[in-house]
C-alpha cells in the first residue's frame, strides 16, 4: 500500500479559529502529543506574524525530533527569512510558501497580474530552497482558480525547487467530484509533477472538507493537511481523526496507509479541546461523546449480540475508554492513577498530587465520580497551572427579592491578594463585574453556555464562554459542581488567555494565510 503523509496544522490553521489562542507551553505540549500520535509533518505556526508565534515554532523545531516541523511564509523575503530563522534547528525543517492564485484574490487582495504572481512564486520558492531542501508551495484559493494557470504555476515552482505542492480549497467551495478532477488534471497537465508530492488542504464551509480530501487521495494525492477535531478558520478544516479512520475502515476504497497510532486519537482530541477551549460536539464523528453510544433498543440489542451490527469501528482502536469503572471517596491513589492511565493521562508527580487532591474534594461532594468527571477535573487543574490571576475565593448572594451581589478574591502577579465586590443583574453578571474591576482589562462577553458533564443533581457543570477585546476573541472553560464557580473559572481562563497573548506579544498581524 502507498504511504499517505499526514500534515497536521492544528498549531497554525487550527489556532486561527476565533478564540483559540495558545501560549508557547500549550503549543509545545500539543506538538509532543502530535509527535506521539505519529503525524508526519507538524505545521508549528506562522513565524513572521508575532514574536510569540516565532518563539513557539523555534521551540518546537528544537525539541520535536520525530517528525518534520514546518513554518508558514507568504511569498516575500521577510516571511521566508523569518521562517528559516525559527526552523533552522529542526531535524527536518520545511518552509511552506504560499500566494493567492484565484482571479478574485489576485485582483482585489494582491492587486497583481498572473505574470507577477507566477514570477514572485518562483523566486520566493527558490529563496526558500536556499535555506533547506524541503519546500512546500500552496496556490491559495486553488479551487476557484483557472486550472491552466494552476498548472503553469506548479510547473514553475517545481522547477524552482518545490518538493510538495499543496492544493487548498481555501473557502470550502469545491464539490468532491470537481475537486477530484482538479487533482487529476494536475497529474495530467504538469509535466514535472513526478518530482513533487501532491497535497490537499480543504476547509469545511459546506461540510465537505473530509469528502474532498478523500476524493483527492483517491485521485492520487499523497499528503493530506488536517487538524485535530477539525478546528480552524471559520467552519474549520478536514478533521484528522475522520480522515485517518475513514482510510483505515475502508481499505477497499483507499489503497493507502498512514503512520498514525489510532489508539492515541481520543486522548489527543481531548488535549486539543482542553487547551484551545473548544468543546467537542457530542455527535462529532470518531471522538464525540455519542460516537459509540447506542440508545435505540434495536441498536442496543444488536451491539450486545455482535458489536459489528452497529459499530463499524472498535472504540478501543481510537483510544475511547471501554471501562465504565466508577470511583468514589474511598478510592485510593493507586486506583485513581490506574484510571488516569486508562484515560490517556500521564501526569508528573506534582500534577498527579494536585489532581488527586481535587478528586478527593470532588468525591466528598459526589457519590460517584465517572470518567467524564475525571477528564473535566484534570482539565480544570491543568488550566490553572499557568495563570496571571487565580480565583481564590468567591461568595455570591442572590434571590428573587434581593440584588445579586458577588465578593471575589483573586491572587494576582507576585502573589498579591486582590479583593472586590459588585452588584449585577444576576449572580454571574455580578461575579464578572467584580473580576473586571480587579483585573482591569476591557472586554465584552460574546458567548456563554453551560452543560452538565454527567447526569444527576450533583453533576459537574462545565461553562464555555467567549470574550472579545480589541477585535480578538478568546475562549475560556471552567468546571465545578457549583455553576457560579464554573462561570467564574471560565471567565478567569479567558482573561488569562487574553493577558498571556498581550504579555508574550503573540497578537497576530492582519495578514493573509493559506487556508
């Protein structure tokens, strides 16, 4: 079988999702998880956009040795030089050069002619080739470009040294049959195509990113660009887990194989969800909470008799925990550690001690602690590891006859204790107003949702919020058996993300990116 290269762009295109900002520590943690997962190429970021992104790419390039590390660059000298500066310590560095190729982009965004775009693409690929041998080129918005111009452009950049040609469906416009025809046309009309690997990068604006990617593989593409959980710009990217499991489940249709360790798919999905603050929808294919749950009596009967009647994948093959072990307040450290391992967590002693203490505290409040509770608990503990401000204490008074009041104590930078109180239209509003007065960062709450992690009156409530500051969105999550405390934790999580971006100079510049 042919090898299909998995190019993961969670740390670049995935981070472009509104509110999904990651700090350097979080990026490195996800990069190591992707390396263990078995991806072939990690696109670690867009080095020229900010100092924070540059440092993250540089750190990943220095420490991740098991796969290719890639940095994105527009077709201009500054971007390419900066990308190489960040990548030069990588074991196998790749520079990814892109420029728009569709008429609408060239006329209205670039304000360049076809000849100018072709010349610039060729010259900048040659410049990147002077730094390293592994060069990828993308004609942005290829699916809305003139195929003949694409053919000429690809022939020119191969001649200049490009070794991978990535064909983006930048705005998720293509239908599978026409995207497949575009890929087939490239193989038939670019004379030196045998000197490069053909790749695809599809977006999900019409819900067709995975379908388009799979059709491209069927027509000869041998690299697929994707993200964990399908996160990314607008509606997102082709989901790594869906692509890999489709290929694994249907070898009769796709004569390719990947290097992905599928048993690490679920833990990696949870990690990315926790670090980005983006929840995985319950009905999400492969990694959603309902992906392997059966409610219909007919389905349940079939699965009990023979799982294959209604399950085309074994949950264990993607790392979904099969055990339904329930822990309680009498459970010890060993049982808790074993369950964490089964759920895919490998914590340091310090992190484990904190998680175990939090587990014991939760077990005193709940009769039974389920897997979902444990996942939420560990995520909550890890969210508080790196904070500028920490929620130390919260007290709320509310009712149908009184004025909602919240008193908040935060631990700020340098261990400084900060306290304040505020009135609000409701308890959450009062809490947020008190926090805002202490932190002093102008922002606007744009989204608020709360879900129950498990059933029952004592269930953990998980809050997801999104705030906006200076036109940039930041997400936050918090979990607790008290939904007001969950709301406060989520707000603190979002504010700490905002502050981390500002302190580290990670705010992106408003530049075009290949999607």
